[in-house]
């Protein structure tokens, strides 16, 4: 029974402006001299990305996250995934997590498409026969054919995106966290991509998608939340939340 | 404890860290004909240079010294590489950390494994030298295996502590590189210490010297002194405890400072 919840979660990113703020010697000097020696820069500033946030997602949920740029959507997804640990509050999760966040991370330009797909599959936790099947299936999906045996540095950005997307959506997990990934690609590919994500969602217990596109919300989600300045301002049906977001 | 279970999960993700570690070493030499053989060649060139210098100063053929260098330099690379790369462990893995929910100690295991992969290339020079000088290794060479394991544990422990520290404080990496350069000279790596040097605190209380000896001595036919082994095991255990403690405390905020 997969479920995931955040209770009173606060995430604050430090904003480092000068090297002094990340220098061990500056910190040591200040500490050992009881604050005498050290420029008075009031330490590091923080950006409050998530502010005392509560969110519970039950099994069977298909949740969409909308919000303006900088409202905290990606941070929320990363916190749900466990990639970011909140400074305050707790994260409780039951079930395996799969994420489609920054696709393309881990891509080695000198290796071939197949080698990269195998590596990314490993990073997503696939092994053995499951890995082989996933790579075969994703290879067919990309329609890159003989290019898959060539180094990825010979690909166009659209081809790289196809490869990464194919592998990212080849994983199977009970909780899927997806961050606005259907971007580049020709219209033929986008149709295939949408169908693929639908299959992915159908096989998962919980799906959370962050997006700006109404079409994605209608296609994959049954409820939505709206983020603003690190808080959830609204939760409800897609129509209601979209009306508030678009206003 | 959450940190311990994370370390456990990381250690068992062999497929992932081994693949990245091998790629770290081998990937540097893609599109060159000799590939990782360049590692071996550069090590051999180093050894030849020091040997020729030594010979010009001390005169006479000294095959034992050649073997001493060929045994010692790879082991020093293993130890210092683990420490210097340890501070960069999370920084180099920034892309992975931000995209995949993998256990963080995985990126540290990758560094330690990578140091072993490099060592495996460099130790080839020792075997070639042993063959050329007709000095076959003795039975004592089996003691090199636990020696290597102890160094691996030390590297892991130290990196557990240094990786989050090196992410929070960016000048730690360069500072340690400088320190290891100094220690490379002060520790008897490319010269054989005389009795006076052996007794001095710089050598007797130098953990790197003892860890060097528990692998170098077996390669050269002796078992290493009990002092070498006791010091090395103690330092490995201390580094694991302290490193683990630092990691557990700093782990929640590492991702913020990348």
C-alpha cells in the first residue's frame, strides 16, 4: 500500500555569494578568534523553498502540481523523492520511489547509446533480466536504430532527449514522481511519449506530476495542488485549482 | 540508525558503484590507442626517473631499490588518492545526487573502488620489475591482501568524513592535496629510511607510513612489523568511527551545498 506524506516540512537553500562563506579556513579563523577575525557578512542567506508544508498522498492518487516558476514544485518533488532532506519536519514514505526529474544526468558522451541506457537503467535500480528487457524495450521506443551503437556525442539534442526519456520511463516503481519532462521532441514523438507516461502511471500506485500544461493535468491527474512561495495554496479538482492558478 | 542502513544499501549497490568507478579510470583514456596503459607508462617513467637520480647520487646498480619504488608508489597512490578524491566525492557526483534517489555513501564507495582500479593498473609495473630483475615475490605476498583491505577501510572511513566536509567547505580539497604532497616527501615512499629516520616521530607516528608498509613489505618479501599492523588497523577503525559520525551529522544538508 504505497503512500507518502510530508509533515511540517521546511526546506531552505543556502545562497552562497562569496568564497568566504564556503571556506573552512575562514570558518575556523572566526571560530577560534571568537568572532574577532572574520568579515561581518552575517553568514549565509537562505531561500525558503518549502515553508512548513503538509502534504499527504494516498494510494491511487494521481496528483498534479502547478505553480509559477520558483514556487517550489521541483523542490517539493525532490523532497518527496528523498533527494533533499528537509531542515525541519518529517517525511514518511511506504513503497518504492521512481523519479523522472533531471533526465540526462549520468549521460556519458563518449559512450554509445546502448551503454548509456544500461548505465541509466542501473542508476534506476534495474538489474539482470529486468535491465536487459527494459533496455531492449526502450531502444525500440526511441526509434534511433543504428545510432544507438554510436557515441552519444554524435546525437542531436532531440535524440538525446528521446534516449533519456525512454530510459527514465522504463523504470517501475510504486510511487512515480515526474517533473515536466515532455518538452523537446517532434509531434510524433510527443504522442508516443504521452502514451508511454500513461502506461507508466497505470502501473504505479501513486503518480505526482509537476507541470505548466493543462493538457498534461487532464491526461494524467485526477486532482491538483497549487504551489506559491513554498506553500500549498490550493488542493482540489483540476478545474478548481487551474482556475486559481490561471487567475 | 538511518546513516548505517544507508551505508549498508550503498555497499550492496555493487553494479552501480563498480560501473562508475571503472568508467572514472577508463573514461579518461578514451580515444587514445593505449588507453589506461598510459597510467602504467607514467608510473614507470616516474620510477625510472627516481631510480636514475638515486643511482647518480649513490652509484652502483640497486635492483632492490627499483623494486622498492615499484612496490611503494602504487600503494601511496592508493592511500593518497583515496583521501584527495574523497573530498570531491559528492561534488563530482552532483548530477547523480540531484537526479536519482540513490544512497549517498554509494558515491564514496565509487571513489574507493576507483582508487583500487587505478592501483590494479599501477601494480603491473611492480610485477614487470620483479620479472625483469628476476626477484620473484615470496610467500609473504599474501599478507598484501589484508593490507589492501585495511587501506580500503581507512579510505572509506576518511572519505565518509571528508566528502560532506569537502562539499560544505570548498577549500578543504586543495588544502588536503597540499598536505598529501608534503607527506609524500616526509613519508619514506621514494627513499629507504635509515635507522635514525625510522625512529623519528615523523615516521614512527605517521599512519601513512604504517599503511604503506603493510602492503609494501609483503611485496618485498617480509611480513611488516607488528607495529605497522597495529597502527594501521587502529587508524582504519578510528577513521571509520569518526568518518561515520561526521557523515551521519552532515548528511541531511549535503545536497544544499553542492
